[in-house]
C-alpha cells in the first residue's frame, strides 16, 4: 500500500515533467484507472482511447492496455511519442490473425469489403477498408450492408456472429476468438441466474452465442457500463473482463455485481475473467516507461501507418 503510494506520486511527477498523459483501458488494474482519472488522463474503451490520444495536447501518451491500442494511438498521432508499460501485452485476436494469412484470405475474395475489429495489428488494419470497435461495429456493418456491400469480417468470430444475427448481413468470417470471453460458460451462468433470478445479465459480444443469448444487455464495455446504470435490477451478472467493475461500481453505486462464471464450474472458478495481457500493466512498468522509454516506445512503419490511418479515420468520421 505504501509502496503503491510512492509509485503513484512518482508517476504523477513524471507525467508533468515529461508532458505526458495516461490513457487506460477499462480492463486494466483499478489502481491504474484511478491514477488516470486523478491525472486528467482517460479511462475508456478502445474507440474513446483512440480519440482521446489523438486530441490530447500532451506530447507523450502512456497507453495502458494492449499493443493494438498503442499502435492505434501512434497511427493517429505520428508526431507524438507513444509509450506502453510493456510491449509484450498483446491480444489473442491480434495473435490469431497474422497479416500474411489474413491478406491471402482477403486476396481470395477481392469483391468483398474488408472490415476488421480494432483488436488487430497495424498491418492488418492497413489491409482493411474499415476498422470498427465493438461500440460501433453494428452501425457500420448495417451501413455497409444497406449499400449492398459484401463483407469480409475478422478476426473475432463471436462478435461477427452477433453482428450477423443483429443486422441480417452475411459475412465471410475469420475464425478468431478472445481467450477471456471465450471462456464464459452457459450452464454455469444458468445456475448462477437460478440462484439470483432477479439479476440482469450483461454480456460483451466477444462471448459465445449461448452466453449472448442469455443476456439482458449486449454491448461494448462503455455500453455495458451504461446498461449497469440504467437497468432497474439491483443485482447484475457481468460477462466481460473483471477490470470493468471499477467503472461500473462508480457509475452504479449501490448495485451488486457478480462475475459471470468461466471454465464450466461457477463454484470453483468465479474470478478467471481477466485478460493476462491487460494484467501486465502495472505501476512499476508505467514508472519505468516514463523514466527510460527504451523498450517501451511504439513504432509503426510509415507506409503501414498511412494505409492503416484511412480505415481508422473512416470509423472515427462515421462515429463523429
Ligand atoms: O476486449 C477488448 O479488448 C475490448 C473490449 C476492447 C475495446 O474495444 O475496448
Ligand atoms: Fe484481446 Fe480478449 Fe484481452 Fe481484449 S480481453 S485484449 S480481446 S485477449
């Protein structure tokens, strides 16, 4: 506790000294989210992180999250220095969608509009026509479908299936998954719901279809926080990374939050829903990045950056 306090004070001082701002994702450690709040940084989903980083007046962005979020920040703000607590924090969706194989998939279907989830490498974004985050994916696919476009979607198959169901669009799909959300289990969720019949179930659409089917609200992280606020239920069962409870409790004080069960047995595995890569972000690593940027800075090759910026800006303009 005292040690944490030291880190917080030193980081606050370094942020000022280095003209830097902390941009954190909802899935990071609550200690990091609180620090971002206290220092006028940002705590949000990947769409808002991208916007905030782009518009920040500071010269340096410390992106606490996973690599694609740092890359997105760099793509939109090449003149800024983008640092991450660790460059090792990746994402199973990014890992499962290597550019060579994805590019070959796109090449095999040249008549398709390529729509990729933000959880991808800069190179995959550069191959895409559109980038989307989960908070705006439905609207963008609906828009493209209404224009009669054929859509190739990647990499999250659960989010893809959910979008297909909601919009009626048919999409060619890459078969990726998030290792965190893929672990929510329907039978154990049913058991928990039986135990608390008054509870509402909130689900991120990276979860399997049988979990989404049980939801009272389906949405991106920011949409789920909103749902926690507006649903009348006092008790809420939440199927997404548990990092989100920090902001949910803030947004809906007095409500009771339960983690949706993972791993098939709600009794023994109640707190497994945490992304191992998000968990690599810590105070010590943030201090390190601010002290010596060596090994913490994000670089994106300029040719890739310019290409990746187009579909990213298409999303941001659409969202505006
Ligand atoms: O699961 C993730 O990595 C999410 C929800 C990213 C985002 O869009 O905020
Ligand atoms: Fe990727 Fe899943 Fe971690 Fe999000 S929670 S960064 S989608 S592995």
